[in-house]
C-alpha cells in the first residue's frame, strides 16, 4: 500500500479511486487504440489499391504483438487485391502475414519460411491458403470466397527482420511508407 501511495502520489484513502480511474482509462484507451489500428489497416490497403506505383506488392512493419488484427480485417479486401493483382505483407517479430492478389507465390513464401526458421527461437509454423473467405456478418448476406489468391502466415519468435526484408526486396516487394 505504501509503495502504491508513493508511486501514484496519493494518500491511502485515494488508492481505490485512483486504481478505478486508471483501469477505466485503460479500457477506454484500449478500445480507441483498436479502432485506430483498424482504420490504419483500412487506409494502408486503400492506398495500395489506388497506388499507381510500379510495385504491386508492399510490406509494412507492424508493431502488433500478434497477427489477430490482420486475420480479422484483411480478408475483406481479398477480392479487390485479386482484381488488381496487388498484395500486402505485415511483418512483426513473431509473425509474417500476407494477402497477395495472385496464387503463384510459392517461391516467395518458401524463402520467407526458410529465413524465419533460421532465426526463430520457437518452432516456425507456416499456413498458406489459395481461397480466402470473409463474412461481413450482415444478416442474409453470404460470406464472400475469393479463389486463386495467396493468404499466408508464418509464426515463430524473434525473426531477423533485416533478412526478411532482404527476401522481400529480392521479390520486388517494396516497403510502404
């Protein structure tokens, strides 16, 4: 109790109200942060889709701890990415997740998996799909399935992102600013 009083700069009678305020503000900020992360992802993909750049595939360094956000929200763009033959890859220290608008990406994904296995401190798992399903969760609307596309994810721990970037650049995957 004394440590909390010193750390928070309050007397003992204010510990519970202060803790409650911290908790409530944490919950509110977590919700705001989640919405902002979703908005950033939407803007990144919309930028990619409207880009006239020579490169069709881009990567983004992610500060997310896990790829959950990308698994949840990226598939809704599968049809548009396939239509434009563009793609996006998100890199984290423990994951790589990509949605590429063309199915023939075995060489790229194979090299990424190899580089990840070389540096990961945990067993590396690779999952790759050619069909992507997205459910908009609107009553009466069936899920959209996009075929002949490449969605992949690689998980592990402590990936050497410099080597991952080298592989991506070798395959003309540019970093998104």
